[in-house]
């Protein structure tokens, strides 16, 4: 276990062995990114056992101007044993929470959604533009009641920045684990710096916590054609079905001819829409 954990930790941005090279490398990436307001940096990396997201922030104040790293692991590799994965995860979490995961010269690393599950990622590059996002929440299936003391009365909260919409609460007769909302169409104003829309399924009157699962929708992977998407709410948390489209260049006020005319696309061609969640993975078991 010791060799495995130590070997994995040597791959961290904050490892002492990399202190001289990391600041120089990050300064080069930042200089390229800052040369144009439309530029972003995301590094693709691999790990023998694990996968997840890492944000690299200068003085921890850059917000969306962070440098992102997506790490995946080969789906054919043998997973780390639970106690090995837990040791690495706890160490990484402690470093981040105590703000001692310094990479040098003011750079700080933050880690999210790390897993020892065999995983992969599909990455699409596109130019971020302003526009209008349309989301309609249809239904869910496989929801898990986290509070056995009360009936599950679920609703969905859709958030983009400071803009938030919410469906009606599903409290009809029927299976509460498979609710249907068939909501109205929610309209969001999207700026070039907006990348994700968050959908969170909540339980209205739970004593054990309202969060039943959530997912981030990658806005700029959508197009003007309304697509039906089935997105995972997390391991063993069920699936959410929505309709979504993104109209580049359209203003929120232009809900009629302007919204449709801002971006003309053939909505009858192309392959069926896939799951556009931020992190797609194939797993055998979780820790």
C-alpha cells in the first residue's frame, strides 16, 4: 500500500519534485490563455488507477479563468483496492482543504469528483459564445428516497449563474421514484463565460437532506435543435430526462422569430443526442 500511495502522490501538482518546473509551465499556459478573451486551457491527462477534475488557480481568485485538468484512467486496468484509494483520496482532500497544496508562485490546485472506478471521458472542443439556453424537464426514473420517515415529493431546480428555475413538486399518485414533471420551457441568458447548467433533483420535505442527485449540462455541446437527453444523476441515483437546446447569438428577449433566426440548423439530421453530462464514466464499483 505504501508504495502505491507514494507513487500516486508523486503525480500531484504540489509534489516537491515538480516545484521548479510547474510554475514555469503554468506561466506559459496562462500567457497564451490571456492573449485572447475567448481562450481557455484544459489539459488532458492519464492516471494508472484514478480519474477526476483538477482546477489550477492563481492566488485562488481567478474564477472561470482557471486552468482545468481532466484525468482519466485506462478502462482495462485493475482498480486500486478500496483502502488504497481511500488513503489517496483522504490525503488529496486534506491538502486541498488546508490550502497547503501549493504548486509554487501563487498557484493552488483544487480537486473534484475523483474516483478509483475504471473510467473514460469524451471531450468536445467548441468556441464559447453568448446565446439563449432552453431547458424543459420531463421526468426521472430510479430515484432513491433518502428519508424513510417521509414520502418523496421531488422537484427539479435548474440553475445557470444567478438564474434559477424550478419545476412543480411531484406529489401525485404513482411511483415517487419515477416522477413526471413535463415542465414549461425555461429560458436562460448565456454569456461566453457560462459553461455549465446545473440540474438538481430535490425532495421538498425530507428530514435527511433534500439533494436526490444532480448533473451539470455542458451548454456549448448543445445546438439549436431541441434534443431529448437522458442524464445520470450519479451512481445509483437514477436518471433525469430533459429537452435542451442552445441558440448561439440569440438574446433572451428574442423568443419568437429572433430566437429561431439567430442560428439556422437542420434539426432532422445527425446522430441521436447523447448524454452531455460533464463527466461520463464506465465503472465496475466505487469506493
